[in-house]
C-alpha cells in the first residue's frame, strides 16, 4: 500500500513536467491519471476472488512483480499514448495488490479490536506513502526527468518481493467453489463503459457514443447482479448490500473519495502552475494532508468510544468538508502557509473516515471471503477516485474555460492553446495571457473545492444514518453482529 500511494502522489507532481516533455492534450492528461484507477476498479472484484482461491500471498507477490515491470515501462514512455498504456498495465498489476493486502490483515486478526487497530496502521501506511511521495518525488523531479517518479518503484518492488516471501503467511478459502468467468467479464463490462460514458459526455457532450456506453454498463450491471443471486458461489455476495452498515460504509467511502481525488488531482498543478512552486516545495505544501491522516490513528479509538462508528465516520467527513472550504478560501491567500493549514482538517477527517469505513466492510464477512469483501471496498475507493477525477476534473476544465478573459486580438492558435489547459498556456504564451489563465484556473479550483465539500457533506449524512453507532463497552458492534 505504501508503494501504491507513493506512485499515485508522485504522478500528480509529475504532470506539469511530463506535459512539457510529451505535450499531451488535456484529455490525455485526464486519461494518464484516470486509466490507472479505471483498470483497478474494473479488475478488483475478479482479482480479490482469485486471491481467495489461489492464495493471497501468491497473488500479492506476482502482482507486485508485474507492478515493478510496468513502472519501468512507464518511466521510459516516449509519448503520451505509451504512458497511458503503461498506466493501464500498472492498474492491472495494482488490482492484484490492493485486495490481497487487506484480506491478509483480515485473516491474521480475527479479534475485532486488533483488526481495527491493524486496519488503522494499514491506512496510516497508505497515508504515509502519500506523505513520502511528494517529498521523494519532488526531490527526484528537481534533479531528474519525470520518468524517475515511476522508476523509483522498481527498487521498492525488489525489496518487497524478498521480504514478502519470507514474512507473509499464506491463506486462502478452503472451499472456494467454482470460479465463474462470465461473472468476471460482466463485472468489468459493468464498470468500464459507465466511467467511459461519463468522461465522454463531459468532454464531447452527450451523444450516441456516451448513451450507448451507459446503456451497456447499466445493462451489464443488472445482469451481473441477477447472475450473482443465482450462483451457489457468487463472485460478489450481493446480499451483503442488504446490510445497512455494509452498504452505508461502501457508499460513504465512494462519495468521500470522489470528492477528495477530484480536487487533489488538480491541486498539485495549481501549486506549480499558478503559485509557481517547484515540485519539492509543492510536495511540502501538500504534506499536512497526509501527516494529519497518519495522526488519525491516534484519535480513532477515542472517537469510536465516544460517538460510535457511524457518527465518528460522519464527524470525520464533516471535518474533511470544512477543510475543502478552507482550501477554496486559502487559494486566494497571499501565502501558501494558509493553504497548508487548510489541508490539516482535510487529511485528519479523511483518515478517520477511511479507516472506519474500510473496517466496517471487511468485518462484514468471514475471513475466508476476505479477498472478495476487500475488493468491494477497494472498488468503491478506485471507482470513486476515477469518477472524481473525471467529473470534478472536467468541472475544473469547464469553469477554467468559462472564466478566461483573453484579449480580443489574441491569435487563433494561441487562443486555442490557452483554452486547452493552463499547462499549455504556461508553456506556449506570453506573460499577460498566462496571468489571465492563472486567475481563471484559481477560480475553477475554488468552485470545484466548494462543490467537493458539498459532496463530502452528503457522504457524512449517509454515514450518520446508515452505519450503526451503538456502543458495547467502549467498542462498536461490527456489521456482522448488527
């Protein structure tokens, strides 16, 4: 998880550098960030179930080795198309890693209190990776080309393959039943076209292609659910969603990540292209978000004991929403320290909410089905992130273009370059036009941050009313007990 978090955060800082080198269009920039999460979301259900069957340690080690190879391919990509392909392969490999890590924890710690503490440490490792990413990545980008942000994964993979082979226990479902290939194909057919439909509709408008993709995705989703209800050993036990705590945790997780990732993907570009910070300095400004997420481990026990799980998740999400509003206000502040301070409540709130919603999901099933349950949690996380980047990222682009105040005599090619993206404007136009573009981008970021805050408040209400908060001797009941 440390590896995956570092990889995601480093990419955000590397976008301006790779934009200058590879000259991708604004749509390609979105795909570079989005295709990784899209591949994860499409494959997590299948790989989580395979981990339960084949062995979580075996799948984790194989996936990590593939992740290292794909990282090397991304580092030396000669153009935007090759980088998108490499990011796709990284997503495929990453899909084998994420559910395996969480299901191993679920199996190792059957006791509820120990499991909550272990998942908090797991979440802190993920947040620590996001903290380490900007610092290591910023240092690399100060001295090397953007590909070093991917190449840094390779030595980490080599160390993990040795340590994991020695230290990790193997576990699997002793009675997995028959693996249904048709269900695996249907799960991908449900997820991928829906995300594509959203992206295409926002980028090119609602047309026949986006409508057909949406129809294919919805139809496949309905057929998938019907098939799971009939199978003796389904890919996903859809009856779990009848459990209020389980479905509420998944939905709150999805909505919160939708809001957070949609803003953070463009926040690094704001720091570098609007504020003019170097990559390392931008990483330092973003550090409070992830440091606060790590500190959430220290307060989770107190919050759950006082409030119960559902209310603790809601309070965390409301705190994150406050942070997003403060970010919108601080984006016009003279000093970046105000921005760094605004990120503290955002990171703390998300850290609390993500730990408790993840715990609620994996606690809802017996340990032999841990991979499948982990896959549901991670699918919500990745699908929420992918849609957040697509929808809120496209909102940034739309508001940016609507807010541009360009000179009437600006030549057509220069006008088109500025309207394409801020990165293109900075690299191809003069200072006067760049100033107007930066002002428009700031407005776009503020509007999007406030919209993300409103979405996060919705997630808090979902958590408050769906996830139980009953306390038994200082601890909350698990979804299974409910």
